[in-house]
C-alpha cells in the first residue's frame, strides 16, 4: 500500500489543504484512498466533519505511543493509497517519513518557510540513511503570488535543495471557501484554476507512485 506523507517543519504552509484536495483528486481518478490526520490540530478532521469529502479521514495521532504501533495502525487503514497529514514536529515527521513512499513538502515564499524546509530536508535525509528503499520527495511551491517578486523567485529558491519540484499552487480563495463548506476544491469549483492546479500536482504524484490512473 503506497503511503504519501505531506509534511513541513513549520505550520501554516497549507499542508492540510494540499493533502485534502490531492487525496480527493486521487479518489476522483478511481483510486481507493484514505487520509490519516496525524496533526493534533485536527484540521483535516474538521474539514471532513460535514461529510462532503470523497474519501474517509481517520484521526491517528502519534502522541506518546510507540512509533511502531502508530505505523502499524496507519498501515492497517483499508485503502489502496493512504495520505498522511503530519504534525510539524520532528518526532511525528520522522515517523511519517519512515513509512512514506512519496513526500510532499509545501513551501511558501516566506523566508521562514525556506528555513523550515532546510530542517525538513534534514529530517528526510536522516531517515533516508536508515532506509533501504528510496523516498521520492516533491517540493510544492504553495500560495504563490505570481505578481510578486518573491512568488516568481520561489521555484528558483527551492532548486537549491536538489529535490523534484512539483507544479506551483497559487494563493486562491477557492481553497478557503472549499474548507468552509467541507468540500474538496474539485467539488466546490470544478474546472476552476484551483482545481486545475491540484490536477497538475496529482499528475506528478501519480507518476512518483508509479500508479496508473483507474477509469471508473
């Protein structure tokens, strides 16, 4: 069962938005997917409360329990692909990276986010040294304002990490409004620019997983 982890050492980077909307797009493509909310803030669980999402969301936090037990609980989720929305601290991130096949690391144009990405890549590299299987990492430029110099330079700044860079996600109100009604952006604003950006991101994720699109 492939596991996709969405993680960043700093909060407030749009991690949950990307996790929810990408998981929904995978579901729309015919994959049997589930999302694990491992963040104590429970943002994904709150998004799912209205029951309007295309997939189940499970609250499985690590807390103080043994990492091996948490990993077993995540792997026992009944799905073909599991997406993990991770808390922004080293223990939870290390645990979720350890079981991941693909890592998504959202980053905005903030200098603080770039610095947090340095720490995130450091955690990933530490896990890589202990794993036989590779981890495919995708840096996701998020909340990009293409009108600003910082927004236009973000992709260039992310190149310093020598990881794959996913298509950028623009700062759009459709994501905020989708959360307010408990829907994915594909349901709330189908074929709108926000939806098309998530589709482009999901194309790259599917390729990283080696997953074939399933026709319903």
